[in-house]
C-alpha cells in the first residue's frame, strides 16, 4: 500500500550546500538521508515529496554544518499481508519466480506458483505444471497475494502466492474465467434434457 506521511526531523545541511537556497538545500539533504531506506514502521521510502516548514538553523559545536528542524512529506510503500498485487516476472529460478510490482520485488516459491506439481526447465528458463502444462516465464504478468513480509534495515523480503482462485498468470486467470461458464451451460442442458416428457406413440408429449 502506498502512503504519504508527514514527518518531523532535524536535518543536517553540510557546508557544500550553503550556496543553495535553504529550501533546496534542506530538500536535497532529506533525499540523501531518507530515500531508499527500509523501516518496519513506515515501509520503503520512495521519495521526499515536499518540505513544508523549516525552522531556524543552528550550528552545533564541533560541526560546521547547519541543522534545521523540518516538517516534510514522504511517499512510502508498505507491503501488507494478504494484499493482492499485479506485477511482471523478472527472473525464473529452480526455487521460484521473482515478481516486480510497483517499486519492489517479491518471490513466489515454486510450491506456490500453481495448484500443480511444478518443475524447472533450466534450458528454456520457465516453470512448468506437470498436469496443466501451464508455463511461467520471464515478462509474464502475474496476479499474486502477499503471504509474508520481512523488513530489516536497508533490505526487505516479500513472499507471494499464486495458488488461490483468481491468482497466477493473467492468461491462466482469463482461461479459468471461461471454464465455469461452459460447465454451467452443460449442467443446464442436462437438466432441460431430464425435464423433457417422453413423446407418446403419436409424437405428442
């Protein structure tokens, strides 16, 4: 889930930025400090959107930089359990597929790719379902659900599944949508056939 957060912080602006307007110097310093960090509470910081207020600058003893108390807005992405995401397969390995969705990557373990026994074709770099014959390869678009999230400083791990109904390669999802309609038509035809009264010898029902 994407979020916009308002943060209060004291930011250090080094002497190399003293030639810039205060607003620009503070924003650049905030970008260097915040963008790309991974935090359990706020998620993955994507960008500093704006600097809303800057307090009076202070120079601390032994430090030639200026320290400003600031209020600013961040855009973050916080992966949430059970969230459904849509992304592209960027890599296939013998233990699963890596999916890029938005600003992050996640992995679908080979056991979670589909409701079938899955094998890895190293020569052609795809995952193959034994009975369904379905293939998952690089550049395929996949709908998956987040089942695990681990976030530590400067790194994260996101586990995905594509085994539930409505998940998997978008091609598989479209194929599955058509199956119930055909099955329902067949059931309806059978019922109508059973309800027909047998004709008498003169051809009347």
